C-alpha cells in the first residue's frame, strides 16, 4: 500500500511541534487493538546491526533493504496516528528537550531542536498486515508504547527519498528504563534554552 505523502506528514510534524503546540490528555487517545498485530511484532530479544536513521538517509538505502534502527517515539506532540499503525521515530543522536527548553511541554517534542537538524534524523514507521496494508489501529499503548518510548525496530525500507524515510517494521524491541544499548555519535545535541523556529 502506498503511504500517505511523507512530505505532508513531515510538514504536519513541524507545524505541531515546538512552541505553542497543544497536548492532548493521554486518556483522550484511542488505544491499540492488540489482536490486529502479528504475535511476533514485539520482541524481548535485542535487535542487532543498528544503523543511524541519518545514515540510512545519507547513504540513500533503497526500498527493500532490511535495516535495524533505534530512536525515541516523538518529533511532534502527537507522534502516533490515531487510526493507523504508524509513528514518528527520532534517531537517538538527537537528544530530547531538557527542562530549560521553553518550546513544547513534552521532551519527545524536541521543541528546541531546529527543524533542519531534526528532519535528517526523523523516520516514519508503519506496521503492515498480511494484506500489505497499514494495520487500522494506532500503535499507541501496544506493548506499552507511548511518546518518549525508546525502541529498536527491524524493518524494510519502503521509501527513502527527498520526501523522507518510511520503514515497515517487522519487529519492535521496547527498551526498559536504564537498558544499555549502543548509541550513535552522528548529529549534535541541541542546547537547552535554544530559540525554537519550528
């Protein structure tokens, strides 16, 4: 199934992240319908062979390539699609906003990270059903997934072009708090209190 224009999704991200973005209470959100997802989607096993999202983009890895990436669910106030199994993932090279950031109330909004810095580290992740279409259920709440969750996914590149990177996930490992995993050194951390222009 062809994905909704990633360019439009990325534009929506920049419009809803940062200063002035409005948060919705978690209990207002739809929750994942677990029975719609493959039993093998969540895995406790660590997924090996990580590559940074920014490197996937820079190397222009082609559709069909199987990759493993790690990041934080975020990049906007609402990183999940409420009706489809899709989310935004930000590479761990970009650090979430700290207490000194005035832009956005949630760290996973990356409110003090310049948009030009954020986009190269941003991926749109989907989960497809056996029919090849995006599963019609939000991923929020599935396996404890929420904004700010750190996850590693294994999946297939669906598209990787000027409109953005889209990955179809086949396995998701949710990191427990304090869990060790390799961090990438690509990208610079933003400074707390930095002006926001997105």
